[in-house]
């Protein structure tokens, strides 16, 4: 059934319904296991254009501010639901789009933040992207019982890395290397 659900961007619902543990041994036999994250993304990308339209982004002067406010509010709600569900019903925190919304919407907030000229953006120039990257690598090796904190930290540190990295930084040159981008596109 997972294959049929994946055609409609709903395989995450199928896996939740079966309370499938993504890291269990039997999931290695299901060729559609990876589609849960694609389903979450598809659901996000179906919802997000309506948020953009509803806020008037790109149309009205208040559009950018409205989008930032609404996405921030929804992100906070989503993050709280992720933390709560992770403690009480982990499969829902893992497989459902509302509890994963905050992870993807941080990208939108980062974009809006980077396009805003303020004293705060100038302050980020003193933060080293290499230090942030080392923190990310360190967090990746934390034990599984830190998974909630690790997930939250990785998302926000990645956003901070995107804000602080500039073309002249070594990390930028590594990440934009043709061979690295080729691997990333695969």
C-alpha cells in the first residue's frame, strides 16, 4: 500500500497508520520507506503557496511582514507540537507534516531575514560559519536520547550557517564546488 499512497503524496500517513518505525529492520525491505519525507514535503508545498497568497507577499507593502508573522506563528505552533508529540507519540512527530512544518518554514524565515537590512544582520558578520559547521558536526554524533534537541539544534544552526556564510568563506567554496553540488543533486 505504501507505493499507492506515495503516488498521492500520502505515504507518511500510511506509515503512521501502521506505526512503522523508520529505523526498524523490516523497513529495509520496503522500497517505499523513504517516500514519507517526500510526502511531508509535498504536503508543505501544497500549503505554502496559499500562505504566500493569503499574506499578500509580493503584492502589498505589508506582504513580507505578514508572511513573516504568520509563518513565525505557525512555526512556533509546529515546533511545540513536534516537542510534545515526540514525548507522547513519536511516530506522529516523525511522520506528520504539521509537526515537521517548522523545519521547512525556517528556510522561508531565513530567506526573509536575509533580505532585511538591519543591525541584527550586521551582527551576524562576526559569527564564524566554520564554528557553526563544527557545532553541526558535533551534534550529529550525539546519542539518540538527544534526538529532539539535536533536531532542533541542527535546523537552527543550518539557518544560522546560511545567514553567516559569504562567498569569500572557505566553506562556501567547498559547498559550491562542482563535484560537491553534483553529489548533492543526486
